[in-house]
């Protein structure tokens, strides 16, 4: 295992996933500027609830956007990862945003069609595909972006378009400042985390090394909960590695009881705690006591990754970016190409042969 042999890393990552990870701050910056001029119907201003439909890498942007503004947003935002919409999404007071990187996600297309049948207002975010055709045929507003790669690597585009939409609808007072802060700090972290930075001074490589041969369990509270989910799914898809996530304080009411078994759990599991200065006093106390419990009761070591910056968005995205790099270096350790997702492709092929 070597995180500092660049030629070795290139041989494992021929499609250049590391380049997409490095490019995320630029994706966010350019997309934010472009989104300020994209078409936006006046009727969207009257909505009382928002449902963001998507799966996988196209859904996490919605969850992150909602978490970034949940302290001020006056309308409920739901992320729907399913074929069917919730019952309350049924009239023009509901805005359904269908997000699909490829435009071919069958669950998202089904929910989009259902929204139309129920009379909800609709919008699409995608790169093209059948969903774009569906939207154009229905005369629905579409915001597209151009990116050739896996949906999870396009998060800078999909998340930023949603943030810009919510900002332009007036659900958050000012987002340009937080976006700029996040981009600046993420660019600093690219220098710290990139492949060219040696393991001795690269925190992402060091965290990845501690996950080798273990199942990472990622904890997050409040706005860091969707960031914890992102860490898990990046371990799954980039590293081809089993992982889990849990949310504080809920995990204190169930997950901590499961640390006694199986035997030798301390040799098989690691815990990463994602922290923010927005954590309440009680959440801070819970993280501290949980860390103590893991160590003293089960010998499970844990570590903390903390957000940087002043805004909620900057803290979320700096921690998320760290996780993307950690998952990449764990892929290198596993000798697993971080780009293809063969199990997903296999499932799609088999499901495509079955009648729905």
C-alpha cells in the first residue's frame, strides 16, 4: 500500500476520479455564478413545500442543501428517494424537483410523472436523457449542467444549483458569502489533501490508512448527518468498501448498545465523528461521552473531523471534501478502481429485463 506513489495511483485510477475530487471547488464557483441567470418561473414563489426527488449521488445534493438552510428556511424540504411521492405532494402549492444526473433514473422519472398527474409544480435538474425529454414535453423548467463522469463526482453542480434555486426563491437571506467562503476553504484543502501532498502531512491519507481492513462507521449530528451519509456512500462507491453511518443523538438510543458483539469488534470497526461549531452544548457532551464509552467498553478507537469556516455551508463542505479524499485513498489501498460501480450496473441490467 502506497499513498505517495503517483504512478501506482494512476494505474488504479485510470479514469481520473482524483481529478474530479480536486475540481469540486471550481464546479461550485462556476455553477453558482451561472445559476443566477437561469430561468425561474414566478409561480414558484407561491409554493409552501418542496420535495426533491433523486437517488444516490443525485439525492445527496438535496439533503445537503436542505441541511445548509434548515435553521432559516420557512418551508419544509423533503428528499424523496422512491418511486412514489408522499401524499401531501399533490397540488400547485408543492414544488417537486426531479434530480437525475443521467436523466434515466427510473425512480425519479416515476415520481416526476406522478407529480404532474397530481397537479404539483415541477422542475428538473439533469445533464440530459429521458427525464430532460419528459420535462421538455411537459413544458417544465429545466436546469441542465454538463459533466462527463459519475453522479457522485458531479455533486458540486447538483448541490449548487439547488442552493441557488432556494436562494433565488428567498428561502435564505444571503448565500453568496457562504458559497465564496466554502470555495476558498475547499481550495486550501485541495492543497492539503491532494495526491501530491505526502502522507506525513496529508490528513486525508492518514485517516484512510486507519480505515484499512476495518468497517468505518461515521457519526454526524444535525447538518452533519447528510455529510455522514456522503462519507458512507463514498466509501461504498469509491473504495468498494462496506461502511455505515449513524445520527446523533438518535444513535445514543440504540447504536451504542450494539458495541458488545461480535467478538473482537475493536479490531474490525473504526468510528469517525463529524463535528461542527454549530453543535449544541448537549450534542457536544454526547459526542464526548460516546467517544469515552466506545473506548472504555469496547476498545473501539474513534477520531474527529471538524468543519472549517464560519458558515454552515463551509463547515459542511470542508468535512464532506475531506471524506471524498479519504474514500479515494482507501480505494487505492484496496486496489479498487474508484470510478466504475459494477454492482449497480449489474442490478440495472437485471432489473431492466424484468417487468415492472
